[in-house]
C-alpha cells in the first residue's frame, strides 16, 4: 500500500473511532477539521492522491458515520455557529451522488427524530445550492463507465420520485421545496444548468454525453410532470436555439436520447408548449427520421389534432340540443362552451369560411334553445358563445351583440376566443442582437420565480440595510433593560419521541435529562403514532431510569411518561408491565411504581377525555403532594371513593335542584380491562415469583389488592366486569383475616369495588352464595376487628349490600 493511501486509511479509521466513542468537544472538532481537509473544494481542480483516495473509498462510509451520530447529545458538542462548517460541508463539498443517496437513505430509514430532521435540512440545502445540477453533470461525464449502470438506475428512480419519498416519510412535516409543484420546476432549472455546462464543454472541444439528462427527462414526463419541467426547459431552449447551432444540436440530442417507452410523453410536451411549428422544428430537428416512436407519434397519433372541425361540429350539435340542455348540469354546459370557443380560436380563417354555413346553422339553433331557457345562467352562456361564434364567422356589422351582465366566469370564457400568438419566450428575428441580455434577464426571472424563499430573504436584507443606514447614529440608540433577562438554556428539548429515548438511554448531562423528562409526556400524547412504534422500549427505559442527579419532581415526571405511554399503546405496554411485576431483579420501589402506573392509566382510560379526569360526577384518584415524592399512593384514596359512591347510592326523599343528565360516552378501559387485571391476579402464587406475597411482603400484597380493586372500580359495567369480580372475590377470600391491617383494608376495598362496579342483578344471579358469606364476614369484621378503619369500611360495605336487600330473601333475618 502506498504511503499516501496508508495515511488516509489510518486517518479515517481513527476519525471514525473518535466520532463513535468520544464525547470530548475539542477532540471531535479537531477530528472533523482534519478529515475535512480531504474534501474537494471549488479551488481544487487537481486533488491530491490523499483526497482522491478519501473521496473514492471512504467518503460514503464516513457520511454514514456522521448521520449515525446525529443525536441530541452529539450535536450539542458542536458550536452552533460552526455546525455548517463542521457537518453540512461534508455533504455539500463531496461527490454529490454519494451525499444525495446517504441523505435520502437515512431519511427514509429513520423514524421522526432530530437525525431525520437534520438530514432533511441538509438535503434542502443540497437542492438550493444547485448540487443536483452537479450530480447530473457528474453522471453525464462518467456515463460510459461500466460500473455506473446500476448506480444510474438507482439515481434515476430516486431523483425522479424524490417528492414521493419525502411525502411518504415526512407526511405532514414535509417541507415546501419537496412539494411536486416546487421540486419539478427546480429540477427543470437544474437540467438547464447542466445543458449550459455541456454547451461550454462542447465549445471548448470536449466531448460529453446527454443520455442521463434525457433519461431523467423521460422518466419525469412519464410520471406526469411534463408541464412542470418543460415549462422551464422549453422557453430557455427556444431562446438559446435561435441563432446557435450548438444549442440546436443539444436540443436534438436531448430528445433523441429519450428511451422509446417515454418518447410520447416528452414529444407531446414539446408540441403543446412550443410557440408554433417553426420553434418545434428547431427544437426537435429531424427526429421523425431518426426515431420510430417519435415518427409514429408525430405522423400518426398527433394527426388527430387535425380533426378539430369534426369535434367542433359534434360539440355544436350537443350545444344546440334543447333536450340535452334541460338535462345537463350547468358545469358541463360551461365545459362544452369553453371547448367550442377554444377550437374556434385554433381554426384558420380558411377553415372557418369553408364550413361557414354549418357553423351558422349550429349557432342559430343553439342560441334559440339557450334563450328559451328559464335559467338566467344558461341564457348568459348561450349569448356569450354566440358572440364568439359570430365574431369568427361573420365580419363587420353582421356580428351578434347581446346585452347582459358579465362576470369573471364569462370574461374568462370570452378570453379563450383570442388566437394563440407567439409566446413571450419566442423573440422576433430583429431582436437576435439582444439575445444575451434576454438570456440574463430570463435566467434571473426563472431563479426568482423558482426560489421565492430566497427572494424574500434578499428583499428583507435590502430593507434591513436601508434601515441600518437610516438609524446609523449612536445617539438614537436606546439601551435594553437587561434586569429581567434569564440565562439561556444550553440544552434543547427534544422534538421527537425517539430522540427522548436516546437521551434517556445514553446521556450523562443532568440538564438534558431533566428537560427531556419534562417534555416526554407531552411528546407521547402529541405523537401517538410514533410513540406506538417504540412504546415497549420507552416503557423499559422509563421504568429502569434512576434519579442519579436529584432532579426536582423526578418521580412524578417519570410516572407521567409511563402513564402516557400506557394509555397511548395500552395492550403491549400493560402486557410488559404485568409480566415485569413478577420478574426477578426488580426492587420493591419499581414493583410499586408498576402498580401505580397501571392504576393511573386505568383511571385515565375510564374518563371521557383528559380534560375530564377530575369531575364531581366521577371521583378520581389524585396524586399526593409531598416533599419527597410526587408519586401516587392508592391506599390513601379509596375511602373517599367509597364514601362518594355510597353517597350517590343513598336514597333521599327531599327534592333538590335538577341537574342535566351527563352525556354518555364509551368507556375506553372496557375493551382492555382484562389486560390490566388478569395477569396481575394470575401469577402471584407461581413458583417463579421472587417472593412469597402471603408470608414476606405485606406491603406489596396490600398494594396489589388495592390496585386490583381500583382497576375493578374503573371497569364499571364492562362486559368482563363480572368475571373480574368473581376472580377478585376468590383472590381476597384467602387473605380476609390477614394479620396486617393494611391487607385487610385492601380486601374490604375490593369488596366495595365489586359491589359498585358489577350490576346488582348480575351479582345476584352469578354469586348469590358468595354474597351471603361476604355479608356474614363483613358483619364479623364490623363488630370484632381490632382496626378502626377496617370496622368503618366493613360498615360501609354492609350499607351497600342493604341497598338491594329486598332482592335477596336470604339476607333477611
């Protein structure tokens, strides 16, 4: 291996290692600057062997390394004012086809994230700086290389369909420059730039190829964007070919090299947009003799254009048919009227005079039936068309003239009767001497129309400079009040949920983690589709996240994110949480966190929407405010819930103010309640469970029962509620005399939840014997339990059962 090549190999290997592992700002900046010296710039016409080796062998791989490192943490290591120099220039100063492919592949393979957003911005800059023209020119220069065929096909597909790729991936976040109405005119301008450079090469005696430009033109026209591209290309070629034989040869070869399967689209576009037969002949040359497809299109298929008189006669027959007039909507009548007027404008005077009698006959019949209509709009259309017909057929004082009020629609209709003249880009012969000035003005006009954003920016710069000159006086400057300024945050909040996951997994910056935690819940709720793609991964990251930096409100922020992702993608997340609750290597705190998240998510899903989580009609679980934690403890709230439901169940014989009935809405928890409930109740006594709930962990057992009761409570009237209720009653029956009062309180809360959530008639039908046993047990607890809270809860449950005492005769003494 030669020394120069070995030097480049070692440099790139070390650079990739540094960029992938280092988090030292100075080291990363130095590495990027070292590699950047191997890029080619406009001044390096003859690059050194090291640069040639880098661009040929390592450039594409190095760009992929850069895109893989585009994360929130990594970008913050680059100075903001040097991001373009240290990052963007690698994509804008190297081989354009490799940069284009790396950028587009990264965008299409990446979920919405900062990495994708940054690549989109660079690709937008790539188009704005005419790099697409350089790409096309580069492929034209190397067209004959044997290894280029597959690359050319790939580039052809991606360039011609770039708006589709961007729209499919970015959806509503797509940028204006990638819209078809903006991209394809820009692509046409890039083709013009390539043709101009090829022209200069031909003038200098160099050979060049137009095959790739022709293929790209044919592909774009085949996809339905003929007008968007040729509206830019045809006017420029019309001017450039007026007096220059080299430009005429370029135009001929451009069309001749279009593949036959796309020839019709291209030729038809030239025919429609050319300013007359002379211009068309100049642009296409003798293509009829060289290309069979073009010969067929021009000498056979386009002969249909000569049958305008026949079409006009058919249209006049329909226009003058009174039956068709009565049964045709006004929109279709307007369409027929426009077609008649347009064809009249295209016919020559000799053709008009030859068929004058037939045209007059159709006109008189049509005017008569239109004027007989009782619809004013139909009468006005008939008069307008008759005026246009009479103006072409008759002359002098014999023309028809009606009195009616013209509007924009009728004025547009009458404007179509003007014969088509030379287009603005077809310069008359006497102006050939001023061709160069026309080219410059035409080019500047095209650039202005194709880049309105840049035009507005330039206008703004002019206004700013004028304002600066007017205010160039230190005496008129008023100092700003800096007393209320706040320190700017060095870190930015992530805007994509995937970036949040990356920060929480890899970042060691306390400020960045805090900002991300504060934003993660909002990001989940604003981007549910993206959140569902990584829901389980995000849940795992949040569940295992530790408060290493003593972040204020850490527990509440993490819990909010977990609840949000559980509500957004309920089934996969609940399956993960309920499985992990019984898994090994989890702390007591993490298991309690899982129960809290499940309870809060069940509460939110049971509400109509997030704005109605806490209403007077539906009691809710509130987060406890404490100095040490913002987490929720369900054991402190169940008493208030039961008391409110008992209050609602109690019958009173006084008449109060009437209230409107609440609006009925579906319970979002109902279809998924089983995913919250049954995995938790099923696995507590399995051999793989890391501890014995009954003997070792009274706190976990109590919180588990409370959580199951909460899920039961919020599943009110669900189809699965009776099965949940039966399973819960069986579950608590074994621990109803537990030695820990907290566990016994949970069992009483569970009984109340079942009584409140399952309809009474179903309970009486499904578990009558169990209800009798429960009533006896409640009576025993209310009288003999040592804990005052248990006794009070038992009395409340007995009160609930008394509400349907008359329905169970076995309850009577």
